[in-house]
C-alpha cells in the first residue's frame, strides 16, 4: 500500500512544480551558410540575406535542486540570391537571377541547471534541437536581350535536407525581477547535416550555429 501512495506523492510533486511561459528574442551570431564568390566566375554574384532577429515562445518546467526542462520554438527568416551573367558576343547577354527563401523553425529541448544567489542565477543548458524549413520557395528569372522569363519551385535545387537535428549547449544568467525572469544567454548548436549545398561550391550550409538570446518569462 505504501508503494502506490509514494508513487502518487512523487507524481503529485512533479506536477506541482512551477511551469513558466514566455518569449525568447535574439540575433544570430553566425550566418546560416557560407558563400564562395569565386566559384561563380567573374561578373557573377551571390549574397545571403539573413534577417537579423530570432523570436518565438518558450516554456519551462522547473524542478527541484536548480534543475529544469525547457522547450522553445524559435523562428528565423533565411534568403539567398544568385546572379549569373553570361555574355555571348557581339550582342547577346543572358542574366539568370535566382532568389531562394525559407522560414526556419528550430525546436530545442534542453535540460537546465541553475546555481548561485537567489535573485541572479547563472545557468547552463544542453540538449537536442530539430530545425525544419517551411515555406520553401525558389524563383528563377532568365533575361535574354531584355526579354525575361520567370519560373518558381517549392524545392530549391541546393536543398539537401529540409529537417535536421543537432546538439545544443548554452549558458547565461537568470535574473528575477518581481515575477519576471530575464535570461540573457549565448547558445551554440552543432547540426548533424547540411540543409543547403551547391555542387559548384558557391553555397554551403553552416553546421556550427551561435546565437544570442534574451528570454522573458513569467
């Protein structure tokens, strides 16, 4: 009889732990890909247009002894463009402009450990993350002697994997102000695979990701 009662008490204690909700905002400290300009040849151009922000909801189950389990859903916008100019003397010139965009949703599941004084807690966290590309779109415009033809696709030619997983490590401070927790953090993720890769070598996904995040939770 004691064992079921003890199990019930442990379960009740677990569900009684505080759950905090909030939002995380931040900015990438690394680009989502690297480019090699020389791979395209003279007169051609490639550029990354990564939005300088990250944002999304966060939830954490706070456990005894400074432990916690956190789940985030972080959004960022990615875009890259490629321009290839081909001259055919004496008069013909062909310009191919390619624009690729995607919504990247990252889902880190982290274990967290806090320590230190009551109002300011340094913390470390680690866990796994999944990154999923949604709304993929690639538009190609070919212009020959001022005549333009356009086409679009939901599967970019440089796409290798729309979903990848990786391992996350981070650290920061948990600053309590009344009922609000403010959490500045530096986080590093090592992705297990590339999402984009160009055979010609001008585009290559970055598997090392660093970011600054600011959490505000209640």
